[in-house]
C-alpha cells in the first residue's frame, strides 16, 4: 500500500479551510466585523460576601457572547479574524505570485549566465543582505500617506513593496536550480541534438523547475505571512486606519477599518502590558496556523515531487495539459470527437469572461450637467455681485420646488446668507414632526459654498461658482426622481466664513433651526469646486468620528466602486477636508463625504475663464452623488 | 603561493569594504528624506511635503556629519547621539550574543536528545521540522511575557520584564531571542548526528565498545560544530529580524527600539530625529552586514574543512 503524504494532506486541509474562510466568511461567522458589541458589560461579582454589579468596559475577554473576546472598541475578535483572512491571504498570494513572476526570468537568465544578469542579481542580493527587509518595509510602508489610503489603494502598494524586497532571494534559488539542471548530463545530449539555449530552457529547464517553483511559491507565502506578522508589531498593516476614542477632535489611538490579521496585532505591546492577552494570542494563532499551512503544503509538495511515481505530480501535469490553450484549440477543431471537454471548457471560459467583464448597473437618474453649466454662466454674470448670486439661488430653489422649512424663505441664519432647501424623503413626516426613530431616521445634507465669486461686484473667481452651480443642478435631479428619496435631503448653500465653530455647534447651527425639536442625525456630503482642465484627478475624502460604525467599511468600498463606475479619477483620503465653514459639521455627522477640490491657487487667477473649468469632472462629480444617493443602500 | 592567497584575501576584503561604504552612503542618502515625509494633495495634484532642496541639504548634512564624526556629538534629549548609540548597541549586542549562546546551550543538547527521533520518518519528522519555524515571534513573546507576569506578580521571580533599569531586564529578551535559533540549532545538531551515524569510523568505534559520551565528544561534536558554522547565516538572519520585534515588545531600549522610535515618534524634533534615524539605520546596516559576512566567511571556511574531514 502506498504511504500517504500526511504533510501534504494537512497542508491542503489548512489552506483549503483558510480559502473557505476568505471566500465564504459567513459560513464561519454571521456577525459584522465592525459591529460593536456592548461596550460596557455588567457583571455580577461577589464582594465581601455580597453580590454586586460591576461595570466593565471593552475589551472584553472571551465569553459566550464573543467567543474569542472583543477588542478595545468592542468588535468581535473571532469575526474579525474570519473576515480578515481574505485581505491577508490576498496580499500573501499576490506577493508570492509577483516574486515568482520577477524572480523566475531573472533567475533563469542568471542561471544561463546571460551578460550582466548574474552580477545584477548578486548586487540586488547583497543590498537586501545589508538592509534587512523588515526595516525597509517598515520605513516605506509607515509613510502617513500610505497608512491612510483605502484598502483598494493600500493593497497594491503593500504587494509592490513586499515583492520588491523579496524577489532577489527567490531569483537566486531559481538561478541555483537552473545552473544545476544545465549541468546535468542529458542537457549535453540536447546540445548535441542542436537545440538552442532558448529551446533548452523552454523544453528542459522550465519543466524541471516547475515542481520546485510551486513548492517555493507556497513556502514563500509562509515567509510573507511571517513578515506581515512582524510588520504588524511595528504598527504597519494593510488598509486605512481611523482614529478611535476621539476627544476634542484628536484620536487617542488608531485602529484599522478593514478587518485584517496584522492590524489586530498593531497594539500588541500595549495589549500585553494591560493584560489583554486574548487580543494578541488569537491573531498570532491565526498567523501560526496560516504559516504552518503554507509550510506544510510547500514541504508536502516538495516531498511529493521527489517521488518517482507521485499521483499528485501526475494530477498537476494532467491538469496543466488539460488547461493548455493548444489542446483546447485542437479539441475545437475536432469538435465531434471532443464535444464534451469543449463544452465544459467553453462554458467555464464564458463564465469567467462574464465575471470579469460584468457591466456595472446603469445610473437610475442622469445628472444634468448642461443645467449646471447654465447655472454657472448665470451666477457669474450677476450685475449685483454676491447679492445677485444669492437671489439667483433663491429663485432657482423656488423654481425647482425645494421646500423652505420651517419658515418662509430659504435663509437660515439671521443675515439670511446660508440658504437651505428641503427635498422631502420618505421619512419627512417623521423628522419634521419630531417623531422620528432616532436609531433609523436621519437626513442627508448636501452643502456647497457660494462665496468669493465676486469682489466689489466684480467677478473674481469663476471656479468658486462651480460648487453652487453643481449643487443646484443636483437638487433638480434629486427632486425629480420617480419616487421620493428614502431620506429627507437638505440642499445647503454656505456663505463663507472659514472659522471653526464650537464642536457642539453644528446641531444647533445647522440642523436645529430646521428641525428645532429634535436631535436629528445626519450624513453630510460636501460638494467641492470643480477642477481646472489641467488637473488630472478629483479629491474625495471620507471622514467619520464614528468610523467603526456598522457597515462603514462596506460603505467605503461602495464609494470606491461608485467612483470607478463613473470613471472618476480621484485621490481618496480618510481625512477631514472640505469647506472650512462646516468643519465642525463633519465631526457630528454619521459620516461626511467630501467630493471636489478644496481651494486651489488657480481659482484666484485673473485668467480664470469658463473654458478653464473641467466640465467632464464636474459632470462626474454630480453623477457620482446622484448614484450614491439613489442607488447605494448603505446609509442604515 | 602564500602571497597569492594573501592578495586574494586583501582583494576580497577591499571589495567588501568598498561595498559596505557604498551601502552606508546609500543609506545616508535615503535617510536624507525627512522622517515626517508625506504626500499631500496640493492644487489638485499629489505633491510631497518637502522640497528637493531640503532633501539635498539633508543629504549633504548627513554625509558631512557622518564622515567628520560630528554626528556622534549631536545633542539629543537623552545625551549625545554617540552615547545613545554606544549604550543601545551594547544592549542589543548583549541580547544578541547571550541569546545565541543560550540557543546553543539548549539547542545542542536538545538536538542530541532528538537524534533518536530522527529515525522516525514521515509526518512526525516533517511536523517537527516545520512547526517551530512557523511560529511567529509574537506568539513566543506572548508566552514568555504571560509567564513572566505570573512569576513576578506572584512573587516567584524578581526578574522584571519591560523597559530597562538593570541588566536583569535583558533576561527575558535573551530567552525570547534564543527560542527560534535554539530550535534551528537542535534541528541542525540532530541532522548532523544522523549524517554521521552510518559512517564507517562511527561503526568501528561503536564496535570497539566506545561509550556514547566518548563517541559524541571525539566524533560527533566536530561534525556538529562544522554544520552549525554552516547554518550560522540562517541563524543570524533569523535573530536579526527577531531582535527588532523583541526590543519593541519588551520596550528594551536597544538599537532597533530607538530606530523605530526615531522614525515613528520623532522624539520631539523632526530634524534631529532624522539625523538620529540615519545614524541608527547605518549602525543596524553595518551590524547586519558584518554579522552576515562573518557567518558567510565561516561557512566558506567550513566547507573545505568538512570535505577534507
């Protein structure tokens, strides 16, 4: 009886489980990884023979409610480990893949002693021998800009840097193996047959190298996971971080938004010193299991490849043969004979293509950019300067049909400079009567500045009018939807003032005058200025002092997807940006999304003309907000 | 002949020295970028928060300070940079050296004891080979810290396990750093004994009634030492990454601890932190380079000795 390769079986089992956790995390945990379980827990303890109640704040140790305990902001450690598998393994897989992709050709060429390649490889190896990869990765990946990037942008940078520091070692292994293969006796036979070097590499070296390469690939994954665990202790992890326990606008410390293994170890030193061992033990255990899985798989495969009659090897070879495009074309040519494999392969190919090129959902409502341009022209040709702009906006708000609430006229403050119009949503009756469900109901505020367009009744900046023009066009699109929006929306036009107001001010300043009887919750969207024709991307920032709120992470991903859908080149950040007048409004919102440029130098330029405005971006800016409000169901 | 060998050694040393100098210069140039380096979004475009002029000035300053030796006199909050470097290097070096010695001390006997298990084939052997090296340092450190806290708080041990006040603070970092190399040493020792077990001279010695201890002392030990020299580069690389993590986790103020501190915390002054960071990263680089070269030399020296024996 053949002896079973238990190492390989164990490795396959662990890696398959990890993959299952990556693709179907809900099988293992149905909780939201960002859900905050009860922050304060009440425990009955005995003190001096009496049962007393004790209040304990997060982190909570493992219990029936949270199997592996909770972290400092009360998120379930178990759920975060399960949901974090995908991010961690994706990074590990791609780094290993790219290290092979870079290391294989260079190692092959070095093994064949092609010109300067062996020297280049030796120098690269020496450099990475002198500068430890851990330090190098730490220095680069700790740059604040990288630390604040959203996951979709942070991941490629991690992949690039980890590939960069690790390819020479793999290339050296390939070089060593290639030299060994080229020194074999059968190669002399091939040379005698008149084969070129290229043919020898293609037909002899690569097939002999493939098994080792597969095994190295898995061992490399183990090493990358090891490096990620080390980096995590130095506070470096994939994905953005968000301030936690914000006091006076300053976070006490930072935590990760996306669940990811290394992020869970970023405060390991503090957690251990505070005795919160479970916060370090379980994520480290996840790393240990992951590294063990990849190492077992790599070693198991190595063992298998050394056998002369290995079934695994024959399966891999057969699979490689079956998936070869050459064979597929042959089978297509002889369709009658091979109709079954052709059918299966074609269906798989169609499915794959469908999956890759699946079109995004069309926008439900088109943003009227022509209207925005008309507004822009009208606003910048007001004879009465800034007063004229205000009157124009009020007239347009009336024409569009925005409600003024609670009083006549749209002026909100005593000077009537900040203008507010309401687009009633499904929750309008509840929020306007003060009977809203505070857990569910909230409003959306979309704000744009209209100040600084004129100076002494003379046009000083055309670009400054773009935000208000876009906001008017947006209001018209949103009020004309077939069905009312689910949330009531306030369209606001701010008039200047860059001063910071008291933290508690926004509710009083903004929401209370409109809904004086309650504490309405809100989401704030800030319409920034349009870029000029020379600018290549638009600024987008997302901020929330409650970033660990349920579904914030999904929301962030959804925003990214929507931005890609409207093909909006952007620079994404997790900082608080936007019009200075409403900075404090951001702090009390569920979250704030700023889209558009902040003040930039060109705006005050004398040559600031209509044709300098980047209308393409302006249109995408408006369309993105329309889609975001009408198609994204992520406000709850 | 001898002069040719000497020439070759000089040439190689010169080459390595030149390479080290080049690396130092590269490191000094790289670290001319301020520690608070960042990208920002200005006028609709991504821009760096520093200027090329500033980076160039920093580079000139770094090179100037380093090659004139004035970098060691830069005043930091905790004394001069040279003083800090000296003390932290000594601490790191002690942890490193004693960690290696401790690893040898328990690794070799464990390897000798494990030699019987070497006969076991298949899964168990593979697991023994794989599991210790799949364990991230953090798990080892956690185990040690939990144990240390338990012993300390219950009055079983007077050894503190964080920061640095006395030499006793180095004990747990030494234990932590010795675990992985110790496991590797044990594995190498066991494999070395296994390789030698079937050699004719061992069989003869055993046939003539040589005791196990004598057999170990006279025959196996030589092979083990040669194999360990061969494994030294791997062990040192392993220890080097570990020391960064261990110093951080135990708040042990060695080279790596300060390096991370200068980079992340800036210790109040970005400019001085940048200079300190440059010096510490160069020191780490030189330390790593010398260790690696030493290990490499030993490995190269061992190979012919082993072959001839």
